């Protein structure tokens, strides 16, 4: 059974896009029915996180320099970036725990 992706804040329904900044891992098996590999999904998620962080930085700079007309938008952008980073950190921790458990499993 394939679990469909869910939208988490600015990560969106399919977890963002990075482009060519990070080379795609050589994982070629499709992660789901869409033909997207796990490596591609991970690369896209990192790109989305980078984009969210860049938007928050820009909004904070505009707020600090007085260019922002609506401070709530700047605060919302910073909070979205914070939540996205917390989410990514939690996912990384879960993957680390799962990998450690897997490697320590005796067959």
C-alpha cells in the first residue's frame, strides 16, 4: 500500500524542488506510483527547505529595514521556515534512529 504525500506548510503536496545545486543520488527505484525515486524526493525536500529559509531571510531583512508593509507576513514567513526546519530535523532524527536500529539488528 502506497501512502500519498501530505502537505506540510510551505513544503507543499509533493515536497518542493531544488534544481541542480545538489547532485541527485543514484537511487533509481521508484518511491511511489509517480515514478519519482527516493533520491529525487529527498533532493526536492532539501530544495524546498532552502527556498523556505531564503524567503524567511528576505522577509526578515525587509522587516528590519522598514521595507515590509505587513509585519505579519514577515513573521509568518520566519515561523514557516522554523517549522519546516523542525520538521526536517525530526525526519532526519527518525531516519538516523531507524538506520541505527537496522544496523544493530542481529540476523
